[in-house]
């Protein structure tokens, strides 16, 4: 497992962003927890079974855990990329299924959806972490191919 500056940059920016978001949700007001809960329930109906306050805390803890994992250098990029991918998939689903977030084409964001459209970038970062090739592995394969 070699060091890859590109992966480190992707992990640093996404990890810091998600960690900060999770810390900010630790003391989520009841009204905000209700809004987060109802938006998520549009995309993921199973969320309805949870109380909004409990759901808000679960999201906060999940974001803190994912952000910390992304910032932990000894965890494999592919592993944390899978976690980020699952998280981003949920965010993108909420964006796509929440009324008023997209234009009539169902993809382009409305003024209200602009802030949530950024979640596609997290999905792109996840894909880069999962499917990207590190320099160390590439060089090993090149050396092996020359023998």
C-alpha cells in the first residue's frame, strides 16, 4: 500500500468536509432534525421508522465515522471509497427524489437544489478512490511485465 498524493488529496478534502458536517449535526435542533428526516424518508422509506432526533444523531455519528475513516491514512483508499460511495448514493437519492430540487428534466438542480447537487462530486470522489490505480501497484506490474 503505497502513498498516492492524488488519493490523499481526495481523502483530505472529502474527509474534512464530511467530518465537519457530522460534528455540526451533533446538536441538531429538533426542527432541523425533522427536516432532515422527512427529506431522507422521501428517498429511503425505512427512515420513517426512526424518530427524527434519533435519525439526526445517527447521521451525525455516521458522518463523523466516515470523515475520520477518510482522514485515517493507513486505511485502504478502496475501502474508504466504498464507504464514501454508499454515503454519496444515499445523498444523491435524496437529491433526486426530493420535490423541488431538480428541474423538469429530473437532473439539473433548481435554485433550491444547488446545495445538494454537490453530492454528485462525492460520488465521483468515491469512484476515483475505488477504481483509481496507485503508482506503487502500477510500477510493480510494469516491472513484473518486463521480466
